[in-house]
């Protein structure tokens, strides 16, 4: 037997960085959870108990804090690339570094109609996530995501015309509740090196805002024929809005809200056009995935 693949490192490294701007007496908070896994000439640490090739995961954790102190932590695309590049540059026997940065929401409070200088709120568990992979002599691949953005629309969603056979019980509908947790990823064209990522810094926040706005606008306005049809439109519009992105990936659970027949109670009408009271389903859920590439 031989080691077919291996990577190791530290997961769930929680980082909070406070930026203080004395000129405006305003402070900004960035909180993230980092995972950093290394690949390279490390097989002997598995096969021969050879620890001489192991950069301890504790040292990886220390490095993440030091780099957070010495370098910008925003946009997350830059920080993830900074961390990944560090390990390739510093250790000749490490050939790839996989870094995931999950950023949490700390939205500045508006107090009496004014942005507060140093107070923030967690307005949702939605995450902005980045995965950067730096490979020796092969540049840096960066994928940006929105995850856990939970949305619901109470109409404007239909699902009919699907396969009807001896396995089918689902009634067709022209008007249903649609709810999902958005998981959207846009994959950037490979960056040659960290300098190339730094040169693209102005594009990352704009791309995230575009992807988020496109997702919410289409979710709200599309007269949805299915999750599939609506998510494809989201992919198309993100590709059109962000030229440096090669492909877009969506993974959307269909979080069902079932109609409830109450007619057994004195003929109470609560289905179809009379539906008002629904039963939210925890499980099972539909799960609809797609990747749409530019060419
Ligand atoms: O939007 C939907 N797509 C599907 O594939 C599906 N299957 N059941 N309900 C569904 N809704």
C-alpha cells in the first residue's frame, strides 16, 4: 500500500481583527474561521513516523494569527491567498496549501440614524466564504461563496409538467411557497501569484455584492418554474456581471412548506387557492445543484 493522497493542518481557527482608524475615530471588526491544510512531500510522516517533514498544526495555527496581524484580513480572497502562498514560499517540501476562510457578519449598527463608530450586530448566520489553493508553480485558484443565506417567497413559484407515472403522488402546483438556503460559489480564473490577487482586490467585494444582489433580485422577481430554472438564471447573470469568473456553482435545498388539508374539520378549506396555514418540513428536502461555465 502507498499514500495515494494526504493533507493535514488546523481547522476551526477563529480570528477576530479590529481595525482602528484614528482619522475618523471609527473601528471595524472582521471575524472569521480559518481552515488551512497542507500537501507535499509528507508521506513519510504517515508511513515511517517521520515527523521531520511535519510543520506542526499548532505552528500552522500560530502562522494564521501572525499573518492576520501583519497583513490585511479583507477581502477574504486576499487573506486566504496570503495564507496559502505563505506556506508554499516558506517550506520547499510543501507543494500545495488549501485555505478556507469563513467570514461572519458584524454589521455596523445604525444608532439614531447614524452609523455607530464601534458597535456591530450579527444580522444573520449567512457566511461569506473563500477557498484558496496555492500550488507551487501553478498559481492560486480562488473560489468565493455566499452560504447560509436563508430566503422565502410566499408565491411566484410553480412546479408542474414533471414526470407523472406509477411512482408519482406530488400534485402539480402553479402557486407554492419557495424557501432555500443559498449556497452560491463563483470560481475566479486562476491567479498567477499573490501579486495578481492583490491587483484584483477591488473586484472581490464588488463581485460578492453583485452575486448577492442578483441572487435576491432573481429569487424575488423570477416567476419560478422550478428551482432548476431560477438558479440557472442566477448563474447566467453572475457570469455576465463578473468577467473574471470562469464558472458559477449553486446548491439549493428545497425547504418544503406543505399545504394542510383541514377539510375533515367541518369542511374547512385550506388547500389550493384557500391555503393559508402550511406545515414547514424539516426533512426530507429537495437538493438542486448546478455548475454553469462561461464557455
Ligand atoms: O423546483 C423543484 N424542482 C424539483 O426537481 C422538484 N421535485 N419535487 N419538487 C420540486 N421542485
